[in-house]
């Protein structure tokens, strides 16, 4: 059954690892796990500029993002839309995600490694044009 807007917002605030899918230069789909942060109807992410996913997005700036709970009761959100680089401060974005995914101590330590990586790492956002959701009837 589809999620309500409230269920969607709650689900996307959970620290689930997403899978981003891009298209390579030969038209083949490429998928990779990625952290994300959901804010104001937009998914924010980061990656190294040299990664295949970023090179694919530069050439074809559209992606899908799948977020799913892999334990019962299973739930999922799949969205797709255009991707744009954001001028959002990288360290602040990484810190907010690292705290969410790792907790306070390990999260702060992880984020420190991104203080001076702005030239090599890119923050980007996916603005969904379509969102498909699933949650069990009894959730």
C-alpha cells in the first residue's frame, strides 16, 4: 500500500542506506549505495568527483534513488528526477549525515575527514519528479 505523506517523511528521516542508479556512457544502468539526507522534498548526497556515479551524472544529470527497509515489515521509497550540484557547505552536509548514520562520536570523527575535501568531493541534490512508495497494510 502507498505511504501517506506523513509516513513518507518519517521513513526518509531514518538512517537507511540508499541505492542511487545512474546511466553510463554506453546506456547501461549503474547502481551504488549512498548516504542521503531528505530535506524539504529534496534528497541531498555527496561523492568524490572522480567516481563513476558523478561522471555519469555530469553527462546525464538524472538518477533514481531507492531507499528500502530490508527487514520485516518491508517498506520502500523509489524516486527519480534531475540531479544538480549544490553550493551547500560540504562539511555541514557530511556532518549532519554522519551524525545520523554513525551517532555522535563516530559521526563527528568521520566528518572531520571532509573539512578540506571540497575540491575533490561534490555535494549534490536529487529533486524528485516521481516518488513511488510501499508499506505493508498494517504498518
